[in-house]
């Protein structure tokens, strides 16, 4: 059985560490990346089943990064995480684009559930079954 | 407006002057007319009495001359010896002295033995002088005015009869009478009895004919009027009437000849001839208006047979009246001019403080609430000035209050926004470490080798952390609650209202705020009170950075997005021509607690919060500034999707 590969891009080391600890416990292959530029570099050499991206990072915002990657590598699956759902336009974009979203802080179960959902989700039918994330946002 | 007051003041003064001078002109002229006429009447009455006196003096002169002649010695020789030449000599001497027209001597046997003319003395004379005839009977002196017939005159001297005949001049009044000629004569005659040694010898008589005579009337005119002329015309005239006919006059007809043969007006005739009264009044005599006086002449028998009349042409008085009127008019015009001048001076005096008030009002309306009035006047204007100053004071206090209110409101909004922003920041920063705590607690809890105590401890950590998570979530929710009250809003309207709210503050500093609104901007969903606080914050910053007399221009328009996407966005520019921002400060402008204002004046949060609010609405704020020239804060807001 192929190991699912996951790339986590977040500027906060503790978040990266947490994600690695949770996901590896479920046999995911996890690559950590503290910045967007490094993330793009990594993507040049390897493909991932899922990319987890934080929205607010010092260099740039995660949504723009995901857009950029999506263009470069169509069909890439994303899970957007953020500790702070403002400014508002981000939440609007997430809803509009029916992106998978998980608010921080999360428990291991919540992350695993969201990751599984994001990987299973067929890119073509995005939005049909993402009530969870949407529900989180609207909270 | 004040020109109207000036106009009214001058016109009313003018009106008053015209009214007063008009009335005085009217009554003055009237009074003077009256006085002049009455004076003229008095004068003419006096002249008439003088004339009558002269007339009677002539009669007395003839009387006394004849009486003296009668007393001469030698009349008996003359009469008895028929020394006619001697008598004639005496008569002609007498006549020469006093100017008799006719004279004669009638002997006691009723024979006229001598006439001045030498005429008709040889034959027994059937016509004896009627006055002499009276004396023949009475044997005493008879003297007075008589009417003699043409025959009686002809008996004296046929030439005289011709000379004294008067041709009536045809005029409308004459038509009623068929008489073409007047042959009777008005005369002054004296007849004196002549005695010698108590023996009645006869009667000496003499007289003058008034018909066609010029000497009396001209003498009188010379005496009474001293030949005064007015515009080449004699002022005074004297006329003797036989009944109603002018027989001797120096009144001239239109053709310039003496108006002998013309008739007296019926009105005067009735008054004087019939009723025997003296008549003094205005009368139109032939060509001119005269002030005339008439009195009847009574003959020896006491019958009114003629009239003595004097007149003065009225135009002499008319000229006087005209001159007086002219003086009045000149005085009136002077009065009017003075009124106009006075009106100007008065209106300037009165309106000067009013003009000043108007200037000050203009300043106040432009926002200058500390104008000075140079000098407080007395009276009502002074009241107005002090009341006006009081009003400005009240306005100033109210403005200050308003400013405080709007500042308070702004600070409140800023505070709320700050709390929200703080909460959001805290939440963001806490959530990451919280993720770590939660992750590793739960991962530990998954281990099977935990004893109960350890498991319980870990569960306590997990619960406590979840509680922290909930608290942060609640804080975030609270900040969302504070922040968000989105509703479709008209950005132009929000800006207009904001400007209205702080316009007074700007006016106090004499700064004009203009708003150039693009009416095509669609409504946008946003939190209007937060957005208002952004605009207000920016305008207040602009006011603070601008010197008095400066300008602030707020404008809105729709622009292509600066982000390079095809989206359109709303652009709001708040530009001032104030002090500008130093380049090194531009980067820090939006940092919290950064301020260039004096301590206590700004919180340093205004722009940071504004940026937060604008970013929350998906927008951006940029700044362009040139030190000394001014700054522009540009807010970009994306259009709502349904408007793109």
C-alpha cells in the first residue's frame, strides 16, 4: 500500500511539529516546510497527495500560494488551516472556492478527519461533501 | 440689502423735504399773494383818495381864483361902460393863470357880455351858462362838477364843442347802445356873483372841460405814480368817466392811443354808479389785469355823474410774486439737495456698523468664529452688535461641544475596533501554541501504557486546553460581533454625512472640505459605522495636517483594480494641501501607537485601526505625500461581486 504523502506549509514550528506527530501516527509520509518559497522548491521535485497550508504567514498568504500551486500542478488537493479567520475576504474566498478548511487549534482526531476527507474528495466534485469545513468557517 | 436701506433713507428724507417745501411753497406763495394783493389794494385806495383830493383842489382853485377876481375893483365901470375889453382882459389873465377852458361874465340883466373865446357876445345870447344862471338867482357862489350840453359848450366856444365830443369805440359791450357819440361834457365850473358898493353887477364864471382832457389825469399820474414804468409801460393809470364812458384817461388801447370812448365794466358801473360805493379790486381793463379803485363823482346837485378811477397794472405785482416764488423754489431745491446729502451722510453713519456686521457675518459663515467688532455703537445698532457677538459666542461653544462629541464618538469607534483587532491578534498568536498543546496531549492520551493517574492528568490538560480554545473562540466571536454589521451602504452618503459631522471643525480652522462624488458608485456591503470612522479619521488627520485657509478634497470614483486583476474597485481619495509626511515616516504610518501628533492628541491607533477595518472589508490603504505640499490617502475597496 502506497503511503499517502502530505506537505505541510506553516511558519510556526510548533504547528509543523504537531502535524508531523499526528499524521505520522496514521502512517502518512509528512514533509514539513516553514515558508512558501521553500514549499514551491519542494514541489518541483516531489508530488504530494495533499498540501496543508496556513493562511497568515509573514511572507505571503496561503490562499494565494494555493492558487499558484493549483495553476502549476492542477488537481493538487489542499487543506487550509488558520488560527484566525479574518480578514473577511479570506473566509469568503474559502467558501466560494469550496476549499477544505480547518481552524486552529485542532485536536489530532479533527486533523485526521479533515485530511482523510480532503484526500478522498474528488477534485471534480469539490464542494459536494465539504460541509464540515464550511461549517467550521461559519462558526 | 444695505443699498436698499440707503435708498429708502434718502428717498424718505427727500420725500419729506419735498413735502415740506411743497407745502411751504404753496402756503407761502398763497400768503404772499394775499399780502401783495391786500397791500396793493391799500395802496390803490390811498392813490384814489389822493386823486380825489387833487380833483377837488382843482375845483377849489378855480373857485378861489374866480372869487378873488370878483373882489377886484372897477367891475362897475366895466359893466356900466360896457368896457368889454377890460373884462376880457381880466378873464384871459385869469384863464392863463389857472388854465380855464371857458369863462365869461353875465350881467345882472342876464346878458352874457363877455366870453373868454370872444364868441357870440354881440347878439343877445339865448344860451346863458347854466351855472351863471343859478348864481343870477342865488346871488352867491356856486362851484362844482356839472354836466353841460353841447349847446351850452358851443355857446362858449364852438371849437370846444367839437373838441369835447367823444366818439364811442365799438366793443362788444357797446353794441347794446346805439349812441355813437357822446356830446355832453363833464366840467368843473365856478360862478361867482360880482358886487360893487353892495350893488349886484353880474356873475363871473369859468370852468374846465374834462372830456378829452389830458392835463388832469396826467398830472395825477405824475403826482401819485411819479410816472413809474414797468417793462416800458406806465404802472399807474388815471381815468375820469362820464357815467360809464371814459372821457379822460391815460389807459391805452391795444393800438397805443388813449382809451377815450370805451366803457366801464357793468359790474363796476352797477356798484359805483348805481349803488354809490367805492370799488377796489382786481379788474381787467382793456388789455391788462389791474388793481383798480373807483369812486363816483357827484355833481353840484349831488347826483353821481361820473367816476374817478386809478389803477395799477397787476403784472408789476405778478413779477414780484414770481420773484418771491423763484426764491422759494431755489430754497426748496437747496433743501432737497441738503436732504440728499444728509441722507448719504446719515446712511453712511447708520450703515457703517451694519456693513461691518455683514462682513463679520460673512466671515462667520465661512467658519471664522472669532471676529472682532471694531467699536460697539450706542443704541439699537449697539444692541444688535452685542447680541451678534453673543450669538457667535454661543455658536463657538456649540461648535466646541460638537467637536468634542464627534471626537468622543470617533475614539469610541476606534476603541471598539482596537479591542477587536487586539482580540484577533491574540487569538491568532495563541492558536498556534494551543495546537501544539492539544496535539501532544491527545497523542500522549493515545498511549496504552499510561497509568490511571497519568491519564487523568493528561485529560485535565486536554480539558483545560479545550477551555482555552473555547475562550479564544469566544474572544474571536466577540471581536467579530464588534466588527461586523455589514449592510448595503451608499459610500457617497457615508462620506457626505461624515463631512457634515466634522465640517464645523474644519470651518473653525477656515479649512474648506470639498467632496467630488462619483454618483455611479454602486452600493457596497460594509459596516457603515466602522467605515465612517475610517473616513472621519482620515479627514481629521487631514485637518490637523493643514494650515488655516487650506483645502481638503475628498473624491470617489470607480477604478481598475491596482492588484492587477480585472476587477474594478472603488477608490476613495482624501487629499489635503497640508504639511505632508516625511518619507521616513511613511512606512510607520499604519503601525499601532505610531503618531506624529502632540502627546494626548492622538492615540496612535487611528490609522492602524483604519487599515484593519479597510482590510477587513477586503480593501487597502495607500499614501502619497510630498512634504510641504500635502498628502493623499487612497482607500481601495473591491466592488461587491454582483456589481463587477
